[in-house]
């Protein structure tokens, strides 16, 4: 029985040593792969420049069309919200006599 306990202790010690080694190896890998502080910002701006070069920009005509559509939809929604607000106010006036001062 004592031999069994010794074997279990030995196995457990070996497992713990293996876990510690894995943890140390992981920390070393993280340190190696961590980006350097110097040049961090320049790397960011290089990436931004690359992404912006990949963008397909609209033509002047397309930009004008998109602008007109955006303004038209904003006006349409503004009128829609105004109508809904006026309708609610009419209902409140009729039911409770509420007025806006």
C-alpha cells in the first residue's frame, strides 16, 4: 500500500512538473509574440492606409445620388414622425383635454 501511495505521489509530482513546464513555455511564447511598443502606432497607421487603399470609393455621380436619397429619406421620416406626433396629440386632446402650452 505504501508503494502505491509512493507511485501516486511520483505520478502526481511528474504531472505537476509537466504543467509548470507548459505554463513556462506558454509565457515564453507570449513574450516572444507580443508586439514591440516602439512602432506600435506606425504599424496601426500602415494598416489603416492599406485598408483605405482597398476601399472602392463612389464616383462623383454616385455620391450625389446617395446624398439626395439620404436627404429624401430623412425628410420622409421627419414628416412621418410629425404626423404620428400630431395624431397622438389629437387623441390626447379628445380623451383628456391635454394641450401644449
